C-alpha cells in the first residue's frame, strides 16, 4: 500500500482511542469543558451506563454560533494562547469534542450571554451536520448518544452498565471536590441520583464538599493539612490513623485544581503513613497542590491525569513532611475518636457486634468502634522473646527510649496494682495521673475531667520505635563490610542513578560504586538488615529512585526494621509497673509525636470524658 494521509475521521478516531476510553472519560471531558466555561451549575444525565446517552448541561459562557463548527474541529481551542507551559484551564488540547464526535453521535446546543438565540451543531461518526437555530437558555448542552457505535471493537471492551455508571460517578465526585462553588447533579435511569449542592469556595465550603462526597464522618476523622515549601502550597485533609480503607481509592489528589492520579503523590502518602498504618490499610486523603504552572507538565498523556513535576523531590518532601507533622500533632484525636464508639457500645440497647448498616451515620459509628480496638481488631501475637536479647540498647540504639522503663526487674516485688492520692499537678496533664494498673497491661489514669486507659505494651512499643528512628536519622547507620563485594547487574540507567545517589545511600549504611557499564559493586550493607538479599535491595532501590528520585525505600525498610526491633524490645503486657514507671510512661507519651497510635496504627490509649461517664450512669 502506498503512503497516504489518513482521513480527518480516522485521525480523530485514533485520538479517541486515547482520550475516550469509556463513558466516564466522555463525562470527564464534558464536565471539564463546562467548568472551563465558568459554569456554576453542571447537570449530567446518563442512560445505559453512558453508552446510550450522556447529556451535560451547564450555565457557562456558551459558544457563539460562528464558533460552533470550530468547537468540533480538531486542534481548535479557546484556552491556549502561545505558551504550552502556562496552562490554567482543565482543557487545552482541543481534541475532546472532535474525538467524541468521531466515535459517537454528538450534538452541541449553546447560547452566549450576548447571543439573542441558541444554535446547534451535530457530528455523527465524524460526519458534521449543518448548524441550525435552537431554543435554549444561556449556557451549553452537549449530548452524546450511541457511544462507540462507529468503533464497534471498542464497544466490546465495555464492562456492564453498572460498572460504567459507577466509573462515571467516581469521575464526577473526583472533579466536584475541586469545585465546591459549583452545583453538580448526576442522574439517569441507570443510577441513583447524586446531588452535590454548591458549598462555596471557602475553607469550610471545601470541607463541606469533601463531606458530601466522602461521607459525613470524614471531617470528624480528618486532620487539616496546610504547608508551603519553595513556592509549592499543599492543603487539604488526611484521615487520622484509625480511620482507614482497604484500598487507596479514597485518595484524591489535585494539582492546580486538576484531578490527577500520580504515582509520586501516592507514594508520598504511603511513605507519610508508613509508621502508623498496617501495611494493608490505606489512609483517606484529599490533597491540593498549588504551584507555578510552569513547574509542572500536564501535557504527558491525552487524558491529562498524569503530571510531571520539575522538582519531584520537593513535592514528595513537602507531602511527607506536612502529613507527618499533622499526624504528630493529632495523636490525641486518634485515641479520643475511639471512645465515642465505646460509649455507644456501652449504652443500653446497643448491639456492638451487629454488622453496621450502609448509612453514613452507621459508618461513623463503625469507624469509631473499630478505632476503639473493640471489634475484634486482630492484635499481632505477643512474641515470647527474651527481652534481654532483643533489647535495642545493646545495638547502640534507643537508649533514650529505653531508659525510662528499665527501672527495675520485671514484676518487682513491691509493684502495686493501685496507687494512692495523685499529685494535683499531674491531673492537669493530657494523660493525667496514673492510678492503677489492671489486667497486667492497662494503666488507668485520671485527668481533671476524664478517665484515661493506656495499653502499656502498645504505648511503649511506639516510644521505643520513635527513639530508634531518631537514632537512625540523626547519625550514620552502622554498616557491615561484605567479605566479597557483591556485583549487581542492572540496566545502565539504573546503575547510573544508583551511583548518583551513592553518597545518600552511604548514610544509610549501603556502600556501593559503579562496576563498569550496567553494574554496581556493593561493598557494605546496613548492619541492621543482617543477612539481606543484596540483589533485591539494590534493584528495589533503583526502581524507587527512578520513580521518585529519592531513596525512601531504604529509609522505609530501616524504619520497618526499627519497628520490628521496637516490638521485641518493649514492655510486654504482663509486666507490673510501679507508679513512677506508669507516670513516666504517660509523660513520655505526651512528649512523643505520634504516640497516640502504636506502630500498627492501633490506638495506644483511649480517653473517656467524665461527662460521658456520668451520662452512662444517668447522672446527666
Ligand atoms: P479543549 O477543552 O481542550 O479546548 P474541546 O474539544 O474539549 O477542547 O473543546 C473545544 C472548544 O469548544 C473549547 O476550547 C471551548 O472553546 C469550546 N467548548 C467546549 N465545551 C464548551 C462548553 N461547555 N461551554 C463553552 N465552550 C465550550
Ligand atoms: Mg475540553
């Protein structure tokens, strides 16, 4: 076959292959157009999962009649001036409408503020229909029927109506979070109606929109984030460690108002929560990054959900730092939210083990209840380890964390289960004065207005862990020489990346250098890792650096080692504590960021307000 130019329709269908993957992608493009047009109301209607009908109506600026033909022509946009690096709108490629028009039956009816009537244009499988007058209010209605009728191969890949409907809801929710000043409705015979009234472009309004989308219990279980570094601003909310999900779907991220799915951001969130969440749980997050449009490239993929940051290390560092700091300040919240569930469980008539229903109210009860650690949260088994052997202090770490608790032999003879009059000053502290130790693991303490119960094992584990980590990060990590250097063969780019980061890696105790093309020689490994699979470690690190331009993997690995050691070195339940020991533990918890949860994300203590206790006894 001779070389020839493809037809306009073929070109558009090829583009559609990338931009229009499924009905939800059509909805995304049309809603983005409505928002770019300054709409304050966006109404979406679908039928047949969006395959038979998608209609998006907005009250935005509209399209003037003479421009209707341009709107559906390829590479025509009103949004990009001369600078591809200065993108401030959601759209800019000028290819959504022609792409949709090449694979479906599309019609646009529109009226501008100054136009005295509306006009309509259509395009069906790439065939343009003439412009004709129409009746409409100001704004635009875009209707898409019979999606993929012109590309039957694509139609075969569609999942069921239900799956497509719910993908569309996700798209609408995701984008709605970034536009709380806009009212969204999503309706149709194929779905239950989603109504999101405008909540306003204020901080409160933004949080209210988040609550509309994620459930009313999210704000009660979330911590605000607000941080700035080198011109990059991060705002939003993250869940407290006791409020988690089994997958990362409830992590919403926005870059300059654009919803994105970004590996770097996801990785940063994982890193920030690594210390406080079990490995198979995920935080719920809504994060908005704002930065100079010139420092982020959104023109990575036609669907515009991928971004590249000019300074990925800065963005990652900002996210990890801001979340960790917020979590450190919120340890108390993690614990008190659990008490609410417990109070509910105590209340006469409560059925704590009944499966909670799907309503929002029940969900919050459920979350709080689980947070309290009462609903069969699986505790990791207490390993019967010899404490002397596993004690981290012997390895040169964590002396600080350990010191306060090494105040006597286990179960010293004069340990008392109950303590006399508390000092007045102690009652004013956050965790109060220790009064008793019960069931050999729970410290009961008293503040001026509450009763505090501490899980001593969990609390101590956390304290030792924090001390270990400090030691890790404040000085060079000891390393051990390998008898023979281990040669790791890698793709040349990976070898190069590792060599570039060799100085940082050395700080973590990993000594490596280039070993000819496509290989590195490892001479030293961190002693804490013991006998480790060097090949695997080095490859993981290379991947990590390629993805994020950081050496977080090694740091996280070491943090995990620290966590394991801490677990072995902690005061196990069953050890009787003296009053001074109990109070020392409480004071140290108050002084340690993150001590509200143990390394596995469970609360280390719960607080019952006196007022609530009195209510339980019918005294109020
Ligand atoms: P892009 O959004 O990348 O510019 P599109 O193909 O999505 O490309 O849209 C082409 C043009 O049509 C837009 O630049 C805009 O001028 C116009 N347009 C599309 N939808 C609307 C709308 N709902 N309201 C006003 N103008 C619109
Ligand atoms: Mg567009």
